[in-house]
């Protein structure tokens, strides 16, 4: 069921919120052991909340997400519910407050069913950096779901919840959405509050929804968006009715395609994107070539900027105020245990390898003597990337390209080579560096034999700052003419 | 390093220094691994040196305009017990976080 269907059924009384919630919890119990999509399932809390909604139907009669079960990425704080960021560092951390997005969802009638697995501190592209084991792709259990919101994408794809929240620092909503065959939206930087999101790279992080349809993403964005006094970077721009923008009309809409950037991508991905553009052309959109001369530098620029910010943000994990602290008498750790040793051992034992790698790189690029050559240079390049997009958006309404250069790779295929892993982000990082909104919509499947391993492909659309309405309108128009969003992965038992 | 256009790579000592700056205790195998991998990543990132950034201002944030000033009002915040509840070692009665001895 889509969010809209659940919501309408609960509002009309056709189904109770408790029934819906019970169904979802049963599915999670059946399928999650194969997928590892959830770090924590809060069955009792969810059922209690659903029953509360059922008891007070009048109050929730107009709530936009009445009774809608939602899976929340485990780097978003939930008061009283363990929030781990998939790290040993926060394995037992129970936040004393809710992220603003969590409070807004619950205020709109949503029912949180659990916290989804992700790459540790949202660093990765495959979900293999979770301290609690990788999530598996519902379409092929030996493949990655993408990262870092891999649990959220897998949960929606396997219909363990109609809605999930993710966070996106360099593609972490869009890339797993593409690899799992669902819709994922990264809003404009500032559109959605980051209060209560465990910080990775503060100038890039943004929270957004993963859902099975574009309409559901539009509906959810309307709930999440808006200024928040707790986040000084949240924007005061008015929040339009995003669902009202979904008219299906793309006549005259100009779609830019950065052809030069797409050379060398997977042939099936390339074919799927071309076919998707034909669908939009048939609806009256104009597809034009655009030039983004600095986009090819986006990935290295991203890894210089994001690791610098991460090294600073993650300095807070020091074993003092919350989270893990290494014991004084750990194995082979005899010797002086002063404050400095406590910090260093806590961080050594609490963080996994990718997090350490990024803290190290970020510390280096910020250090005296290298700051100008790397961090400052990357920030200047960021300006040029941003200007490329500003120039493009003077001529086009949206920019289209694949979300990921390849379909889901096998688990373990790229873990030993960080650079190969980072290259998976080539099409997604620009939206974060430039702050632009971007969405991934399912646009086909690989057709390599055998058919049992068909893998989803996603098309990414990027839009003007704070113009999610146009982005969603084009994505929805495309979805109306295609059936990709309705296909279910093979592990879901047929009814 | 920059004159040649390619980084010389890292030595184990450099990696140990960075780890010390970052308050990370590395074992020997991690030091070896990061010596190689950080060198690889930086070699890959070296391509940014080709970009002509003469006169280009840096972008640290894409926030177009900052929120207006707000009145400095005292609002409720976490109480002390809640703030201490997640600490690995808290002196709850005294209301302190406890850490290993710093002086003496």
C-alpha cells in the first residue's frame, strides 16, 4: 500500500491504524532476518501509538500521515528509542530528545515502527560499513542495497514500511533508492531541519523521504519542510502544497542532460535513462544537452570537503558525555590511562575503519600546511560546480542523469578499495555541494540473464533551489507513464 | 609535494601524526593500511589541482541568507539528570561527568 492509500483507509475507518501497524510488524518479522534492514524494531511502542490514533480518530481525521507506519534511519534521534548511527560508539545511546523531522512525522499522524540500518555515521555507499552488518538488497540478497540509507531503501522496497526517512550527504537517500527500486528525495539544503540528525558533514547533510511513489514523497516533504528555530540553517521559504504541483503536465518543461559526464557508464543504465527521457519527450518535455564542465571534479571535491567537516563533527565522540568509553583495562592495553589515552582508545574501539579513514583524511586536509592546497582548493572548486548549475538552470528546469553509474554490485565487491567505492557517488555528490534538490525515481531494470537477478535502475532529476515542486512534477509525470514503481522484489510472497 | 603535481604518498610517521591529531589510537596493521589507502585517496583527489581557481571565492555553505536575529530568550532545555543519563561515567549526585585523572 502507498502512504496515500494507508492514510485514506485509516482516516475513513476502512482499516484501523492498529491493523495496518500489525501487518507491517508481521512483515518485518518475516523478512527482516534476511534483509537486516532494521537495527531496532519498536513493536510495542508502535502498536500503542497506533491504538492511540484509533481511539481518537476525530483528532487525526485530517492528519496528512494518519496511521502511516514509518521506518526512521538510525542516525535521526528518537526520544527514548536507541539511536546508534550503526556505530559501536552509540550502540546503547538513547537520545533525550526527538529530531525535528521525527516530531513532525508523529505530529502528522505517522507511526514509527523502527530504526533502519545504515553505514556507520552515514559514511559509505554500500551499507557495508554498518557495525551491525550489511543490509541486503531485496532484489538480490547477495547485492548491496546502496548506502548510506540502505536499510530505509530496503525496507520500502520490501514493503516493510510504506515510508522511510533517510539522510543524504553525498547521495545517501538517492543512491540506495535507485539500487532498491524506490523513490528517494533529497530536498534543497535548508528545506528540512537537521536538528536531531547525527551530523556527518553539516554543509551537505539533508533529511528526506524514501517511498514507493513520487506522490508519497511530495506528501511527506510537505510534512517535513519548513523553518525550525532549532536549526539556524533551516530556510524560511514558504512551503507550497507539493502534491498540488503533480499535474502530469510537462509540456514545455526543459530537461538538461550533461552528456559528456555520462560517458563510460554501464550500458544498461545508459539505455534505461535514454528510454526514460523519451517518455518525458512524448509528454511534451524538451530534452537538451547541457555542459557542466566542473562536474567531473565533484567526487574528489566532495571527499575533501565532507571528510574535513566529518573530522570536526566527530570530534565530539570522546567517551565523556554519552556513548561508548573504552575501559581502562582493555585487552593488551595496560599502561597509563590518562584523559588523552581514554579519548584515543575510545575512538579506536568505537569507530569502524571507514569512519577512521575519513576522520584521518579530514584531519589531514585541515592541518597546517595542507589547508590551502586541499580544503580551500576544494571549496573554490565547489563554487565553480555551483556556478555550472546556476548557468544550466538559467536555460533548463531540471537536469537529468543516472543516479548511480552501475546497478547494485555484489556485497564485498568494492570494500577493499575506498576509491572504487567513492566513484559510485559520481552523479549524486553535486547536488549536495550545490545545495540543490534532487530525486531518484525507478526507471527500469537490468535485463541480464537470468531474469531472477534483474536489478533496479534509477534516474536522477535535479532542480532549482527550493523548486522541489517542479522536480516532483516531472518525476510524477514520468511515473504516470511507467510501471517500474509497482514492481515488487522476488522475496515478497505473492498473495 | 605540490610542485610535482602528485603527492609523494604518506609515511607511517605522517599517519601516526595525523592519528595523534585526531585522537585515534591505531595499531600497526591499521597504520599500514591507512598509509596505503590515504595515499591512494589523495592521489585520486590530486586532480583538483588541475582546476583553475584564480580569483574564485571559496564556498563553505550554500545557505543563501541567514535567519534573522532572534530575541535572546531563556527557553527550557535538558535537565541535568537527562543530560547525564547517557554518560559512560557520571557522578549523578554531584551532577558531573567523570573522566580519568587529568592533573597529578
